């Protein structure tokens, strides 16, 4: 099956191409590759394509602007279409804001834990369920402590302090004398068998 391409005439061309964000570039490349896949282009990523995609994604997560500039039109044209499709998939699934957004990381971890609840190993299932229960939104295994704050006026605080100080200076009750009980003396060590004899 042949593919007929008709060039557009009259489109202005500039030597200085503005920098395009890598996300935009791989999205366009992925859409083109998907269209070409309908006409026989192989876009199933190999291990090498996945390595290229992983390197691009990590570089983009580290410094999006620098990576976008490095992957120019010329450089992007040398990358395999399957690698560009894989890069687009990774950036779409995780987003470069994974590094910046705790919410997306939280959702990713929660989703992965939910997947692990179907694991055939019961230890993995139990651990995944336990960790899901510890998520603050669920709060199954969290210990809650309630703190009650009572607000008092300055006069109430002064009166409370005065009464406590008065009790310390002049105790209200006299201490009772110890009660002495007459009885036999018991040697506890001998009773427990701990004596040296």
C-alpha cells in the first residue's frame, strides 16, 4: 500500500526555528507515527527504544528547557519513531510534573498499591492493603489524638495561679502520721528461696 503525500505550497519557512518543548515535539511525532503505523510503520518499541525513551524522560525531568533545546528538529529526526512514541507514552502517563507534584506521585503510589492487592502472594497482598489503609484519606491504621484547648481570660488565669500558689505555700491538710502495724517479721529472701543458706 502506497502513501500519497501532497506538499503544502506557500508556507513561510524560517532558518531560525523556535525551540519547541519536548512534550509538544514527542506528542506531534507520536501522532505522526500513529498515522504512519496505519500504513505499515512498525512502532512497537524495542529494548533500545525503551532505553532512549527512559533517558529522554529522565533528562527532561531534570531540566525540561535544556533537554527541549537539545532535542532539535535535526536530532529528533534521527530518533527512531518507536522511541518517540515510547517517550510520549511515558510523559503522558507520568508527566514531567511528577518531580514537582506530590499529588501525582501520591496517585501513582496509590494506584500501584491497588494493583498489588491482586498479587498471588498473600504477604504482598496484606502489605499492600496495610499501606493503603495507612493513607491519610483512608485513615484505618492511624492513631488519632484529640487536643482540647480551653481559652481563659487573663483574670481567670491569675486566679488559677493564685489558688495553686496558695496551696503550695500553705497546704490545707496536715500530713497523716504513718500507721505502724505490729506483727511478725517475714524474711522475703528465705520465703522465695533466695537466701544464701
